[in-house]
């Protein structure tokens, strides 16, 4: 029995706990508010499966059924209301669901804000977040009297105190449809203008006849209320301070109709408060504009020329040249920093190379500057400057000839010949860079002459120490390359004979051509437009001059093109002569020792050129072949040798049957080939004689019969 009672007791406890949890859950159920986002879901219906925002009227607008009020309902109640509204339109509502997707507040922010109107905020938002959502406060808002209006009542709170302390309990909590109103400060006038609190605080009162009037070279001129504890410096600070053009040494103060001068610079240098003038109500302070004055004194140093701020500067005992130059703003872009002049108070003139000093290439130390000295920074010589008088002869070099900008240029010892050529724009396209003439004085003033090959210097990569030494007063001349000799022979005198090659004979453009050591025979032949169609390229002659004795070499250019052997090309030196003869020239131009004579019964008997690659068949073919009456069985070849001459016969008819090339006779230049005629043989003569006898007998018999 006791066990049954205990079971009933525990069942009662469980039921009470369930009822208690249900009542607590009912109290904590969230009710939909304005601005919340409600998600409605119904499978298969795309128009319903999305979020809906609760509008200011407390409803959401659903498709097919229109607007339905949802404010003040829990999610369970909201589902029942929506199912009842959608049941007539949608048959299957078994999968319908609804819940609050996002909790938000909708409040109205009005008054002195940048964007007044309805704003939607998170449910946990406060007053500061609402102000930010409305664009922030405008300048001139009254921060200590913000208002919250709710259900016809208004609550005033101090937002400035919250900003000062950070105590969030000062700010009231926001509820849906609250109106937050921000009033304007009384300091804002009745006319809408840009409000500046700083101007309000220091603008003064122009209507006050006892105010202190400040004008002249100050930033904000005006009238300022008089105060016995405010001195002249404080009134100047209220006026925004003096401008950069103010003459602070001659400030004028009028008090009770009596003018007096005030030197603000002396007061600031000494700090003596007794120097401040006494101000009375209605006083006037005028700050004049600084006038141009000639500055002199015992500690003045002058700097002029191409600096940013030329003028007279107060010098100090420990001030250096660099200090003074830096106070003047430094040299400008047009300053010639290599020729700075220091004019001493005694009249002595010194030169100083600032660029060389900063680069560490000048050994001179900084010049000492004393009171009364003057520093002059001259103007840099322009590339287009017409006058040469700005550069003295002991600082100039002359560049003439085939360069882009020939002329007279300033020279520094750390420069080289390459620097100078680059400065003048470099050689032109017609410049002869292999022969640059340089005339430069040596250390004793005597002129030295050099010839510099810029091409070799660049191609061989020679060190700059091998460059010729250039000093001020030097002259550099860059020659031009000769023009086409077939077009302008008047310019040949400008080309040295020691740098020329002479080309004559059967070439496209015979003449005198520029030659360098890097060129060869083919370069010169190509420059002369190559051999003509009549040229005999197998018998080219090269006359080598300048060797102290006569020497002529022969070149078979055709053999070179056939074999490609570079050793066949002769070595050409400057001053040599190349002659290319004509192929069909006069017989007297060819000695008999270099030809072969073909005589007899051939179509074109004559003298023919011959080499070791040819045979008697080549000679007969070049002579047009034998005639029809030629006696080819006994062709005679007369050999000319150093010891004795000999003759041998050759049977061409037998060779045509056997084709034995070993039977061909050996022929050398100077030999003679004779092809006899059959009419000159004994048998032919006997046959002709016998025919004559028969003709006479026949004639005699005919006459006897007649």
C-alpha cells in the first residue's frame, strides 16, 4: 500500500513540472513586431517559399490572399491564422511552416539628422545605432535634449552625457514605432546656413561699440568683446593669428584716440610683458602688410642667382656654406652648381664646385662664409644658348663634324671622350667613327694630335683608360663617310688615299672606296656593285702597293665560287688596286703563253683560254667543231715546252668509236691544235689530178668528134 502511494506521489510531481514548464514557455513565446522578417514555407509553391517583412501597418502581403495582420501573434498563433487564410486557395497545407526569420525594430528618426525618416534596426539596437541609421547628427544638434515619443508621451534624455560617460543606462530602450526627435541648438540662427561652432565662439560682436576691432593682415578680421584680462596677443589669436605677409614689427594700436607702434617680434624674442600696450574698450588694432626693405647689417650674408629664395640672411658665427644654401631653398634645376662664386667682403672672388664636392670627386673643402660675403649661383648654360660668352675658353671643348649637335661645350676633367660624344647627341649616320681626329693640349700646354677608332673601342670592349686624354681647349672632329664615287667625285679630296682601295675595270661602279682592316676583297667588290656581265672573273688582278716592291696577284673568282675555298681570296690592304678585265678584250691583252691556238678545218679558228680542267674536246667544241671536210683522223697537237717542242697526232674518229679518254693528248697553255683538211692529203690530191686528166681526155675526145 505504501508503494502505491509513493508512485502516485511521483506521478503528481511529474505532471506539476510539465504544467509549470508549459506555462513558462507560454510566457516566453515571442510575439511578432513591426519590422520583423517572417519566413513562410509551403513545398511546391515558389511564391510562398520566401521571407516577408512586417510593414508599418503590422501585416505581410501574401500572394493570392493579400495583406494579413501578423503583429502581436506568436509563431503558433501565426501559423493557425495563415493556414486559415490560405486553406481556401491551397488544398494541401500539410507541409506548411512559418517562423520569425529575423527580429527587427522599426522606428522613426526625426529632427536635426542628415536623413530623417523610418529606419529598420536589429531588435537589440539602441539610440546611437538609430542615429547612425538616419545618417548621423547634423552640425548644430542639441545633444542634451533628445526626445523619445511613444503613445502620445515624450521622454527627454541627455545624449551628450551618454557620450561623455559611456553609461548605456542613460539611453531609453527602443520599441516599435517609437519616434526619436533631435532638436536644433539655440545657437543655430533662423536662417539655414552652414553652422561652425568655432566661428560662433570667436566671431565677436560687431554691434558692441566697446569691442576691440582687429583688421589688417590677420586671418579673421572682426570685432571682439572687451575683457580686462585679455591682452593684445590673445586678441590676435582670436582673429586667427597674423598672415605670412604681416609686418609684425609695425603693428599699430589706437587707444583713446592715441596711436602707438607695437613690435611683436621684440616681444616674442624677449618675453617682456611690459612691452604689450594697454588696451581699453573700443581700441583698434591694425596689422600692416610687410613692405619690401633693403636688409643690411653687420651679420648679413647675401645669396643670389639660381636659388629658390635669394636674398639677405642673418648670419651666425657657426653657420656654414651648406647652412646658408639650405636656408635659401637650395639650387634650382637651372643652377650651374659647378661654378658657384663666393664674393668675399674684401673683394676676393672664389670658385666652388658643389657638384664635384657632393660626388666626392673634388678635393676642395667647403668655403668659409663670413659676414658681408655674397654667394652667387650662376645659371646653367642652355643647349640652345646663342651666346658662347657664358663659358670661358679654359672650360670649353669644341666638337665639329658629323655629330648631331656640333658646337662648343663645357668640359669637366672627370668626363671622357665617350661622355662628350654622348652629350652632343652622338655621331650621325654618315659619320666615319673609325677615324676621329682629336687635338688636345697636354699638361704643358702643347697641342697633341690623336686618331681614335671608336668602332674598335666598342667591338673589342677596351677599358675607358685607353681613351685619349681630353682637356679643356681640345678640338674633336668627326669625319663623314665619302659619298658614292660615281655620283660625287668632287668630294674625293676629303678622303685620305691611305684609307682607300681603287677598283677598275668591269665592275658596276669603278672608283675609290673607303676601306678598313675589318673588310675583305668581297666587301670591296660588293661596294663597287659587283662584276658586270662582260667581266672576266677568272683573271682578276690585284696590285699590292706600299710593300716596297712590285707585286701582282691573280684571282680566279669563278673557282672560288665553285669550291668555296676562302684561301683563294687575296689579302687586301689599304692603298691596293683591283682590276677586273673584260672577257672579250683585244688579243694583244693576252700573251701567247696563256692561250691555246686552234687552227685548220674548224668553224671558228682562233685563240682560246684554257685551264687544266679542259681537254682537246672542250677546245674543239669552243671552236664550233670541225667542218665537213676536216681530216679528223690526223689532228695535230704541237706542244710548247721549256726544252724542246714536239708534235703528235690524234685520231678523233677512232676515239668516237672507242671512247678511250686515255688516248686524248695532253694540252697545256701555249700549245697549238691543227685540224687538217682532207683536200690537202696525197690521196685527195691524186684523186683531183686523176679527175683533171679524165676531164681533159673527155674534152679532147669531144673536140675531135666535133
